[in-house]
């Protein structure tokens, strides 16, 4: 993972924390169940910020990040 990731812990039953790298525009989502990490590519900073601050991060994954390429990285 990149060195410039800013991590934000979130209150969610599905997600424990969210990270964002502005240099690569990668958004990381660490899942509560199983501890897997998803990486979404080409996510603009304003979308990443809105996502991390949303009232229900777990439910916003499908609506806000659906169009961005995703892969599991850990």
C-alpha cells in the first residue's frame, strides 16, 4: 500500500476503517467481517471524502463506489 494513505475509523457494522491515497486515487475499505481490504481505483478526492464522512459507510459502498474498479488487496 502507498505511504500517503490517510486512514479514518468509521462507525459501521460492516466497515472498520477507510483509507485514501491522493497520489494514486485509491480508496481502501477494511471490512469488519473477515478483515479483508478492498481497493477502489480512480476515486476522486471529493468522493472519497464524502464516502468517509457518510452517515452509513457500509450501505454507501454500493451506491457511491459501484462504478469504480475494485480488487481485494489484503
